């Protein structure tokens, strides 16, 4: 039987998710249909889309820009949220909460939200053989992208975490909020600073800002160095990666993270693990 999936976004025509999931299905021998779903940017439309999809027998949906926070609110009021979605404040993966369905909860009330973005990053970094255990890590950025990777990085066993951002108050507010919400995060004792004040030697520096889209460059301190530099953006030459590559660091853009988060969604929906490296190669 064909299992149905969608990715909901606005815009959505550029999404690579259907190609990626079609490769996962070929690898695992499952019959799936995975479609791009455009949705107007308002709660009523988003709710109508997800309810119609799950009422129609859909198995799982990915959620992308600008709906990740809206999906979080919807699931918080319905079928619940995973720990990672709660901390991220955002949902990228929707499915039905089977325990609720068994109790007779209506389908629309059983829509559940997970977030696989951060674990997708961790899995990609691990597959690159970059050292995460006991690593000194810095993240630049304090928006949704940064927020989603903090807990998975701490769970991966890093030793130190510093968060830097253009607007210092945003990053201190974020750390205070997440430390209050999660004991694991509170125990990490995350340091904060402004982007230009970030200095010293790190094992891994991650760019979680949206600057890669703008063509601007980050004001990086001359005394900042790393062995490995990761930019969560992909699809164009990224000045952040060029900066550290020139200084001898290994670098990666976020394309593998995209495949990694998709693989975790697929696994969550179907119970089948996929070989991410093989899919990255064939794309
Ligand atoms: P996302 O959900 O992709 O993380 P966001 O919530 O809008 O997007 O956050 C964007 C992040 O990129 C923020 O950390 C932002 O810094 P500020 O908090 O100071 O706004 C950062 N960012 C965006 N453009 C930037 C720029 N030109 N220079 C430095 N940081 C930038």
C-alpha cells in the first residue's frame, strides 16, 4: 500500500524533500508518495491543510518556512510535542499520536509534533567523522536555527558551548529561557558573547545565522580559530566557510543536515533506517 507524505511551506516549489524521500523509499523498498504542499501563511489555512491531510489517510508531514512555529502551537494544543520540539520551540515533523487515537481521540486532536533538525545536524557532523564528544563548540546565531541544535549538541557529549550573536540580549535571553526549560541545558553552563567578541580556539564553530542568504559577512574576530567550521545554510558559496577554510579548517555546508533531518523524519514515520551517506552521494 502506498504511504502518503507532504512537505508544507510557502514558498515550496524549490523544496528538495520529495526527491530525498523518494530515494529513501527506493532504498528501503517502501511504496510512498511525497508531495509539495503550498499553504497560505495563516493559522486557519495551515490547520485546514494538516487536518485534511491526516483525515485523508496521510502518514506524515514535514513543515518548513514559515510554518515551524505555527506547527508547534498547533501540536501543543493537540496531540503533543517531543522533548526536542518543545526545546526548539518549532516542529518540522508531523505525525499522529497513536496512543491518543487508541483512546478514541479524533484524528485532528491527535496531530503530534517532533523536531529532527538538531539531531540531523549531529548525525551529519558524526558522519563527517568530526569529533563531537568532549568538543569545545561555538554557535553563532540566536534564532530558530540555533535554538534547535543546542539540546542535540549537548546530548552528543560536547564539553563546552559558547553562543554568540549580533544582538547580545537575544542570546542571553535564549540561554536563560532554555536553561529554565531543560536541566540538561542548565547543567551545560553555556557562555554567551557578541559575535565580534567571540575569540579563542574551538574544535567546531557553527554558523546558525541567516546571513548566508544576504551576501553580508559576519564580523569575525582575528583571534577566533577552529578545526572544523559548519554553516547550516547550503546552495551557494558561503563566506563563513571560506574564511575558516583559508585558515586551515575543515568545512561543511548544511546540505547533509537537510538529508539528515529528512532521514530521521522518514525513520519516525516508517520505522525504517536509511543510509544517509548513500543518498548524499546520489544527489
Ligand atoms: P532562523 O530561524 O533561520 O534562525 P531568525 O530567527 O530570523 O532565523 O534568526 C536569524 C539569526 O541570524 C539571528 O541570530 C540574527 O542576528 P540578530 O539576533 O542580531 O538579528 C542573525 N543574522 C541575520 N542577519 C545577520 C547579519 N547581517 N549579521 C549578523 N547576524 C545576522
